[in-house]
């Protein structure tokens, strides 16, 4: 998972992805990274998806299945904040070539790869996480939405 989040194990197509929000689809379905900072009191351990509706046809489809889902409306920018890939292709990770080469060659098993590439979240990722926790605590303490 860490190699994925650092873009070292992404497929080459991810670096020139054509499936962005302006690709002509009726809806876009994605992981809702950052939902915990918007709805801190809920249980998100099973994962949460975001659905971005682009067309009337997409809106109709969501309304048809909406009663069987747990849904709420958020602003597009709140979804995009944790999912920049909605609009931009990923950049290859700095260790991608070496990581993928070792993985393909079977020179190293997964345990060796984890030792060789001790992935650590970037300072931006860590700061964003801390900001989300602070925002959640403010929301909980005040009952306000502070984002």
C-alpha cells in the first residue's frame, strides 16, 4: 500500500490517465480520501466512496439507487482536496523504476522490498493529516464546520 501511495507501484497508464472528471462520463466513482475530516463522528473503517455526478442521466441513476445507500452531499472541492487525481494524472514516484524492476525480477521478496524502500509519508501528507485532526476536534467541540 505504501508503494502505491508513493506512486512507485502505479501502472504506466496512471501517468497519462484519460479518465478525469471531464472525460464525458455521467458519474465518477472514487475513494473519498479525507472524509474523516468532514464527518469525524462517523465510522469510516470500511471505506467510503465519493460519487461525482456530471450529467442529468448520472443524477437520475444516483436517485434510483440512493435509498439503498448511505448518502450525503458535499462540495466538489471537499472531494478533490483528498483526491487530486480526479483532475490530474499522477507523477511517477522517485523509486518507481527500481521498485518495479526488483519486483518483476523476483530478486527481492516483499519483505526485502519493505526494508529497501522504507516508505514514509511526506511532510505535506503528515501536515494535512494533523490539520484534519485539528479540524475534527474543532468541529466536535464547537459543533461548527470549520473547513
